[in-house]
C-alpha cells in the first residue's frame, strides 16, 4: 500500500503541474469484468508533454505505476492500492487519416468503434477489429486478433515511450506473435499511437464483412455478460483429428463448464470465458483459474497459458 504521506506528496506534486488526475477511483467501473477495488490516484495525461510530466513525478517519488487501457483483458485486484494508475486520455482518444489508407490512431481510442468507422470509410482489412473490446494501445500490447486477422499485420508503425524517450518501430522491428509482443513481455513501454495501412475496398463487401464478424461474435460468446474475454490462450497443439486443440474444449472435457466460485462462473455458453455473476471478487475468478489450470494439467497433461493478466496483487 502507498502510505498517506506518499499519496499527499504525489498529489502536491501533481497539483503544481498540468497533468490531470483523480483521487479514489473505483476501478471496477473501468473494467469489462466490473471487478476491482479503489485506486488511490489515477493520472490521466492528455498529451505527450503531460505524460512526460507525470512520468517525471513518478520517477522523483520512486512510485510504481501500471497502465490501464480499456480494462478488457485484466483481472483487477480487489485492493489496487500499492501503485499509481496511468490512463491515457485527451489527444490519445483521436484518430485521423494521414494519407490514402493510412490512419494514425491514438492509444486511448476505443478499438471497436474506431475500426468500424475506418472500415465504413471504404478501407478494408481491419473489419475483424470492429469486434474486439478495449482500447487500441491495449490491442497493440497483446497483438489482438480474431477470425484470422491480427493487428500487427496491418500496422505500419508503433510510437511508444521507453527509457524516457519516444521511439517508433515498424512491425519488422517488433517481436510479436499470437497474442504476444515484446511490449507485453517486457512491460517497459507506453504505447502512444500507431499507424495502420489499409487498402481501399468495396463498400458493400466491407459492410457484409462487418456484419459477418459481428454475427460470428454474437453466436459464439456469452452476450452482455461481464467478462474479460478468453481467459486462456489456445495451446499450440493439434488433436488426433489434425485440428487445433481449443482451450474451451479442454475445460469442457475436464467437467468445469458452469463451475461457480463465489460470484464468478465458468461460462456455460463458452467455457474459456469466466463471467461475473454480479458481485464477484478478483479472488473468485482467481480460484476458478487455478482450478482450471490444475484439472486440465492433471487430466490431459496440457499446461494452459493465461491470456488475461492480473492488475495488482490477486489474491
Ligand atoms: C468479450 C471480450 C471479447 C474479447 N475478444 C478478444 C478477441 O477476439 N481477440 C483478442 O485479441 N482479444 C479479445 N479480448 C481481450 C481484449 O479485448 C484485448 O486484449 C484488448 O485489446 C485489450 O485492450 P485494453 O485496452 O482493454 O487493455 P487493458 O485490459 O486495459 O490492458 C491490457 C494490458 O495492456 C497494457 N496496456 C494497455 N494500454 C497500454 C498502453 N497504451 N501502453 C502500454 N501498455 C498498455 C496494460 O498495462 C495491460 O498489461 C476480448 C475481451 C472481451 C471482454
């Protein structure tokens, strides 16, 4: 826990500068799981200058900070009180076309509407992103993807802060793969914005593709439930039928469909999802995750890897 003295010192430093911040923020409202305790301070820079100013204060006071995007891939601690939350805002919520088919997109833009709007301007290739929740910065971190597409494959450039300086990298300079990037592994960068490169397409075909992705999503996932999407990555293994083994199949096979701990349940509709039934705590979800890991390994020998990350200490 950050003690009161350090909180007061942080506030006093922040108040002297320009960077917006909020006190005692309920993180559950900023998470798709609707789980998470109260963060003492959430710092919300609106541009690069304010971001550098905030980072300078964190460094001076030796404060740990964690970056929160759309909160759609996180299990947020019930007690997130031993770090500062950094959440981009302002200019990072904008996107614009910078040349034919090239869009510069701020890290705090909502992925779904941004890519739906870009697609509807007549550019094709990013329709799959119109079904992924969260923010574009979080999507970069994790190389978000679905239906055969991945964000980094459409990307021309990523701008980020590392070691106090702004850098730009092309995808060929970034280590990335299935739900993986070097940013996710190293946790040493703040994604600021990216540029995607799309081809002009036929309006009717684009609309049909957007609808197809939406329909596939609606038919395969629990609707209007509080979740963080797939809890586990699919293992890189094929079954006897030559098809890729899916995590949901393994969870189903070991009999955990519908299992409940506290206020959390392994979704009866899609067992790689855990849903918050209403008042779940992070530890309830954690208990289910541990149960799945243990049972799947014991009964199948396969060690599942988590996709959803902890944000703060859980349990
Ligand atoms: C119903 C549902 C369906 C989903 N379906 C899919 C899917 O089909 N495919 C898929 O890939 N994902 C899916 N997800 C997971 C999630 O939507 C994506 O991973 C999303 O891109 C995460 O973005 P976010 O802004 O919510 O990140 P957060 O959850 O806020 O953060 C995730 C990680 O990124 C870091 N981070 C966030 N922003 C930045 C930044 N600007 N700079 C540095 N680090 C940052 C955080 O610190 C954290 O480590 C789904 C989630 C839900 C709830």
